[in-house]
C-alpha cells in the first residue's frame, strides 16, 4: 500500500468556520484525539496571529506520540529582512519542528493583495523557506490559489514553485483556495505540475465551495500527490475544507493507500462525533461513512435484501469505520424492517408481524415517526405483544410558567402518579416546562427505581406537523436520552406541546425500566 501523509488543519483552517471557536483546552483535547488516531501532521494554529495559539503551542510541546505538531504562517512581508519579520520570529519561538508557510501563486494576488512585484514575491518565498531550513525546520509550502494562478499565468506559477523547491521545501502543497475548480482540472494540473517537477513531493489542500473538496483531494492523490490536507467533518471557512472523515476511508478502503494505522480506522466515527461535541455542532447524520444514517435502511425492499447479503445496499461493512447498520421503522416498513428492528432491540415477536406493521403505519399517519425513536417503538411493540409491564400510571399533571418583574421566567410542574399502588404527588421547578416536568417525574419515581438516576436528556426537538392548521396544529416532540452505556430516542405527538413532551419524557423513563 502506498503511504499517504494526512495533514489535519482542524485547529487552524477548521476554526475559521462560521460559529466555531475553540478554547486552548478544546484545542489540546482535539490534538490529543488526532494524535491517538494516527494523523501524521497536526496544524495547531498561527502563533503570530493571536495569544490563544501561542498559549496552545506552549502547552502542546512534546505532547504527541504519533503526530508532528505544525505551526502556520505566511512568507515574510514585502521588502522586509527575514530576520526582522515578526511572524517568522513567532514560528521559531513556537518551538515546533515543522512549519507550514503559505505564499502567493497567483499573480493577481501578488499585485492586488500584497501590492508588490512578482520578483519580490519570489524572493519572499525563497528567503522564508531557506531561513527556516537553516533553523532545522521541516517546511511544508502551501502554494495558495495555485489552481487559479495556473489558469491565468502558468509560467509564473511554476516560478513560485521553483523558488520554494530551490529553498529546500520538504512538501509543496497545491492549494485550491477558492474551492471553485472541478476534479478534471485538478487531475490535469497536478499531473502537469508533477511532470515539471518530477522529484518533488506534492500535497493537496482543497476547499468545498463546489462540493468537490473530497473528490478533488482523492483525484489529486491518484494523480501523484503524497500529502492531503483537510479537517475532521470538513469544517472550515465558507463551505468548509476537504472532509478527512470521507477522504481517509475512501483512500484506505477503496484506493489501497495507507493513511492511518489499519486498526485505528474503526475509530473514525467516534473521532468525528467527538470533534462535533467539542465544537458544539450538531452531527450531520447524512455524512458518508461516519453519519448516523450512512448505513440506515428504510425501504422494505432494501432491508429484505440486506438481510440476505449486506453488499446489496452497503458499499462497505460499517464496522470498518466504527459505524453500525440502522434499520428504520416507518410507514414504508415491510416485514423485514420490523423483524430486523425487533432483532436489534432484542424483542421476541410472538404476535403477527403484519399487525405491528399496520399499527406503525396508522400511528405514522397521525404524526408519529419511529425512525429515530427506538425507545417508543420498543414500548409500542411490548404493548402489542402483551409483555408490557406498567411501572407507573399518570393521574394528572399541571404546568405553569411565571414571568417575574426582573424578567426571569420560572416553570413549575406538578405531577400525580400511581406507582405500585401508591400515590406520588410531586412539585418541581425548572428552566422551562420540559425541564420542570422531567424533574417532577424523576422526583416521583427515584425512590422506587433508583436506576433512572443515570438517565440524562441529551437533545430535544419540536416540529409542527400540519402547519396549515395554525394554532391547532399538531406538534411532534423527539427526545434523545442516554445512560452510561446506551442512547435512545422517544417521541410524543399531540396538538398540545406540553402533552407531546410528557409522552416522550415518560416513554424515555419507561424504556430504561423495561430494558433493565
């Protein structure tokens, strides 16, 4: 297998994405996870641009076992002595062994953005890299806007590469900075560039403005590039960077390239979700390889075929990337869906399966949706199979919301339950009506079922089903819960949002108790 170096820039280029802000502690956690995963290079940031990145490099020094820590900066400023350039001084003081230096490949940028001459730009590239090489740095030169520059002035673009090569750059990374080039042009340009510089190691850095960053990165590797820059989950400026969570498994499983240790590839799904959690982003369920829906099957025909041979509708085994198959139950379900989901949830089906299908379709016609509500589906099936144990019965609940003079809002819930023949009457306050109801329910049940202490709510979604009914519209509430080992979804539907919340909340607790 041909070795491909993976260069992660989540902490630098990824942090430039809208709505993303990493603390120093966040960056250390992410870098540690990338190192454990086996990423070759971790670009930590731009030490000359902000105090946060400078602090990160101080704390990250000598922390990593598998990865090389990289500091990022630009070439020296025009008409400045290299020894006097403050950004280069910061690179050296970062105490790393690898530097990424970006410079201008497009004559338009040299003359308009830098406001200098083409000759001076060549000197800036050469002197910066040569100076860092005298300081014993491994230097990766990022040829910014390379593909746009190649279109407009190929001769000058080649001159910029020659300056970097002559200065001793270890890699030349061809940057598709604007994200506007298609794969066919990437292939043509990379091959022509490598032909011009046959003994140079090249890399690719692609952006996703045409939704081609992954494809452009893969075809660049197939055309001769030996290093790939990208970010976890494709986060980054504008439309994002090339998504390493797609590139790595595609190259390693389909292209027979070696990107990370073979045994680590199965951890890529967990890595993807871990980075989303730190970045406070909602994971993209439809992301290839690592998304929750990447191996989900809804249509009965698909599920039936999958049971016979998974290759019929799955391009890889989900276990290879640490993901899992997910059989969805909906109004499109056939017998195969129900049987497969029952097997997954360890339900022993005794009742006619078609009867369960009919109930599910009827419920979905009324607004329920069991695709992401395994907990509620489990309870529904148990009730139909008459193996359901009633842990508590609602007598009544009441919720009030009060706004005080100081502007604060307090919700209070009162719940009456019958628990094993005993009436439990509890009151609780919360930050909102759902929080108050949840606290009230737990307060009533905790002494009977202490195991619910470990259950926490992780997500809460509300959707109006029939919006044309205006204020009389039904709402669907989906709640995600988890304990120390598992996570599950429950659902409630009503024309009253509080009642829909109660259904989903009580199902969440009942599922935990039933599974015990």
